[in-house]
C-alpha cells in the first residue's frame, strides 16, 4: 500500500478515520468548555488543568485492571461503548448549576472506560488494512488526530465567544452520538480476539509484555524519549512568552512532516533502521536551547526535533509484529496509556526544573536542554535492547517470551 487513494479505498478505514477525527474534535471542545467552567467556578488553575489533562493519570491506574477488555469485547462494541459513555458524560455536563465534584466524577468515568478500550482503535486498524499497511494507516490517523485537536481547541475558543460551556457540551455530545452511528453502520461486527476474565487477563498480559526482554525496550523507547521531549514542549510558553504560538506551530509542522514522511515515503524495509536515528533527532535540536537561541532559530530547532516523533510508527509496527492477534488490543493500549502518562511525567519534571532554576526565560532554556539531554541518553541506553526486536532478527521463544508471541495467558 503506497498511496492515499489506496488507503482511503478501504471503506472501514474511511469510517475509522472519520470517527477518530470527529471524536478528537468533540473531546477538545468539551475539554476546553469544562476547563473554562471549572476555573470560573473555583478559580483553581490546578483543578482546571486536571479536568483538561488529568485523564492519563486515571487511565494509568485503571489500565492495570481493565486493559484486556480491548481484546475481550467485540471491537465494534468496544468503540461504541467508549464513545457512547463520552456522549452521556458530555450530555450530563450540560446540566447547569452542577457541583464541581459531580462534574469531576462524570469526567472520571469516561476516562476509566477509555483506559479499558484504548487499544481497540489501533488493533482495528491492523485488522482492516492489508499486511504492511499498518504504519501508513497509523501515520495518517495520527495526522488527522493532531490536526483535529488543533481545530477542536480553536473552534472551542470561537464558540465560547458566543455560547456558554453547557452549550458546548451539547454540541460535543451530539458529535459523539454521530460517531457511535458511524461505528455501528460502517464497521463489521468482529468477534472478540480473546476470552477470559478482564482483571486477571489484564494483569497477566501486562506482566508478560513488560517482562519480555524483547518487548520491554520497545515500550521504553515509545515512552521515555517521547515523554521527556513533551516536557521540553511544556516549557515553550515560559521560554517564548506571547510568541509561544510560533514555536507550537513549528513543532506541529515537524510532527506532520515526520508522520507523512515515515508513513508515505520511507520504504518499509528501511523504516526499522530509522528508529534510533529518529529518536536521537527528537532530542538533539533541543540541546541547543542551552545556548538560549532566538525565536526564529528555536522554531527551526523545534521543527527538526518533532520529525523524530515519527520513530513511534515503526516501533508500534514491532509491537504488532511480535505479538499475537488475540492480545493486540491490550498490546497497543498499553503503549497508549504509558505514552500519555510519561508525557505528563515529562511535563511535571521539566516544569519542576525550571522552577528550581528561577522560573525565568534562562531557566526555561536551561531546563529544556537538560531534559533533552536525558531523552538523548535514554535513547542511547535503549539501543542494545532494541536490536532484539529488529525486523531482520528472528525472535526465539526463550529470548522474547513465547507466551507473549503466542498469546497464551
């Protein structure tokens, strides 16, 4: 599969693409509305930040017990359940005068359901596209999700000028319901990938995945370098102030270039060899922030660095290649939950360093450089472990854990 025409000729991929685009936009609008409402009622920046970005922390805890539901439920049912709960939550958030504590509870429940089904979307992509097309399809959906997040926050900002937050919740709930209908009528009803008890299977498969000498370095390479660089990006506002939008746009441009390049133009046989160079590229440009570069130079550096995020695509391909289909939802769900959690850790770490160094522009630049150094060193330390999962290297059952590859629990 080499062209977008071929990819979008697959009816179910078109449905998944539309569903994720609409869902991300609706989630961004609702998140902005709830953050605005929370701050207006409480005046608390911490609580406002939690309701907008605290999902990964809740999902991290719940995933240890529920992540296998991505394989134990019928895939279409899992998607409809997750989006349907989001629709119900947004509809209830539209009730005026509700206490903030109740709003937080209404927010946490969808986060828990999303932790259980977070791998369903990626696993479905691997089901609907032909062999060898996973990276291309995943890259295309990543681009759509990133673009729709920007559109969603921008649209939410405009809507807040004319509508109240409860009215934004109504619009988001309606969009969620549209996604439910798209999934119901546009996706085939596939059987569950596995059978078993959710808690027991979630814990057992997570232990196998994280205990495998072959798969553990892949997960760490997906989580650590990425999460630390998100910490660098969390300091863009302290570093550039009112001009932060230019840096954020530059970073988004780099991600777009990387995803399109890796998914569309890099030959499949060569992608695997670009993992380490791309991860090093992710960190190296940010090292120059130790020199306090000007805004134009910083924008160029951020663009170059963000191209390195594309290493996540061949790394996800390795997870698909070295695991059994009956675990695929949990395999990709563990990646998603771990990635979002490490991004939060990276942001807190970088912010703590900048505060320790004085909290000014120079402190932000110094902290960006130090966190980038940590990302660079993490990538180097993981190179020996990643060799075990290279496409040109066979995996032995003793070495990688036959239980993981064969899908037994």
